[in-house]
């Protein structure tokens, strides 16, 4: 059976409520689904209740952004139990950094002639953490751009005029906090690290393994079979485990489906079994 270990709900930058996302996963026949909203665990209680009712395993998680000047480094943290702990408590600080950034993004967009208010973005986000897709959705609804991708390409993407960085953890701190909380840190979508050669990937994976990394997201929506096998082999060469997920955001990432990505993704349940076994050794 297949699993999906990287998804987002309305509690960060996805369009589906946690319960809706979990029921979709069950209807698709997935054996397990991980909810990994950015910098928050607030959607997990709702997801757990839905998972119990639907008869599917929920893997509790979150996604962290790390300081990484060459590119983008995200960690998916799996098996994060409880609402309190070393990492869970640090998430409050990260969400405060998001709130400061959101105000700055609104100011930049308005300076660029975009009619938008923070109140509109907060309403779009609902109960969850505000992310750039929420800004993009408001811009689309008000006719400022034709679609979400254009909002990122012209305004909100890295290096674009309304892009604002935010508070991020150092990789060493993120890894330590995850493990201190009894959770498994996994390098998400490694292609965003900004590397171009196998030697660069090898240096970074070796360094991260020494810091406490457990897994590498080798099965991912954007990867063909050859790339999946390549990342899995690199992971194994450093004693790291392959992981995988769709990075599902609902309508905020058009064309990416839960469990199957763009149609060909399949993350076998043995991936989850191996990660669970690694957790027992922490």
C-alpha cells in the first residue's frame, strides 16, 4: 500500500481542512498520511480524530525552514507527539516571525500598486499560519493576477519584489530540537538545496547525517523514477533512509494530487516502516 508523508492543510498553506485531507487519503486507499503543516502542530488534533474515524494511520508532523544561503532547506519532521516539547515550544517563535513578515509583504505589495490588506489575507488563511499562497489567493480573487503561479512568478517568489524572508532555524538547531522531541527529521525536496553536482549533494548529506538527519525525501512529486532512485541511493550511502510525499497543498498547488503527486508518485508503506523503526532507536 502507498503512503504520503508530506501534506499541508488550512493550518498552514493548504486549501483542505485537516479532516477533509485525511478523509481524502482514506478514500484513496492510502495506508497512512502525514500532516506536516509549516511551523505548527495546531491542525493535528482535528486530523487525528478524522483518521480514527476513517481507519487510516495519521503520522503527526510539521515542516521547518532552515537557514541555507545556497538555496532552500526544509525539514519534514515526523512522529512529533504531543502539543508540547522542545520543538513544539519553539514553533511559537517561528510563527511570530511569520506574522512580522506578513505585515512587510502587505506593505511591499501595496507599494507595487496591489490592492490588498492584511485583514483579507488573514481571512483567506482562516485559523492557520499565513503563507504566501494566501497572499496569492487574495490577489487572484481581486483580479490583480490571473492565477497563483503568476503571483509567485511576478511578486511573491524568492528574489521577486514582494518577497520577504523570515525567521528560520539553523540546521543544527532544527535537527537537535526534532530529535529531542522524539521525532524523525527528514530532508524535504532535496533538489531545492541549490546544488548542481553529485559531489555537492554528497557533502551536504554527509554533513546533515552527522547533525542527526534520519531521512531524505527521495520519493517526491517532481521526481521521475531515475531521480528517485538516485536520491535514495545517495541517502543509503550515508546511512540515511528514503522518505517521500506529494507536498500536497490542495488548490494552492494546482495539479498535485494527494498520494500520487502529478500522477506517477507512489511511496511504498515500507518507507514508513523503516522510518518508524529508526525512531525507536532515538
